[in-house]
C-alpha cells in the first residue's frame, strides 16, 4: 500500500501505515455490510478496534476514508500484459476489461465508494485527482503513441460516466467493458 500526505494529511511511519490499513479494511467491511449511509469513521474505528480520535488523525471524513478504500481497490488491479503487435483497440480493450470490472464483485462497496468519491472535501478532491491520473495513465499506455488526444479524453469521460452509472446501480458492472470497448472501436475506427 502506498500512503501519501494527501491520503492521510501527514507522512506515516510503518506502524501508522498498519493503523491506516486496519481502518481502510474496516471501512470496506462496514460499507459492504451496512452501505454508505450507515458507514461512519466512528464505525470503522470501532470495527478496527481503534479510537475515533485515532481514525480522525488519519482521515478527515467518511468520504475521505471510503475514497481511500476505492483507491486501494484500483491499485490492486493488475495491468494487462499485451501481446506483441496488438492493435491499440486490443490493448485498450484489455485495459477496459480489468478497469471496468474491478468493483463488479462488490456492488455495495462500489456504490458506497462512488458516493464518497463525489464528496467535496480537499482530501477527497485529492483522491479524485489521483484516481483520474491513474485511469489516464493506464488508458494512455494502452492506446500507445499516435492516438489522437481527443480519443483518450473521450474514453476517460466514458469510463468515468460508466463507472458512476454502474456505481449508482443504473448499469451492471459486467456491461461496462463491452460498452466501452464498442465505443473505443468506433473512436479508433476498428471493429472490436
């Protein structure tokens, strides 16, 4: 796990990283069991056998804590290995498959984290920036050199919209990759 100052408002010792990890795991369990509304920093602290004061030392709000949960889920998504000679569409399709499904098996947690990522606190804004930067990096690498920047921008917007839509329950996560790959094919002038 990589923890930065934006994540917890300060640099951490190895022992503090363990505390943060306990809080993140507890918040994920709370959100899975109770949903966004019933999950709190206090309930996560209790589940992690920590004091609320300790939890608030690291996380400014529930949204900040759940945004960190989402970040750790994204960080765990492996980058696909592309075959030599794969087309931009083949590479981006493989990336969209893993990115589109990374929360598919955990819809209640996905919904809670989606709600949290829309929060207004500065720590949540920093998490959104980190999340967006990672998605940009992964899609840009998959598309490769020579692809129009507008194609990358359109795929980023489509991905964000699809994940938000899925997180809100309007689209099944399992449908996200297929829809995004079809769009990528149109943008790249290739057939999926």
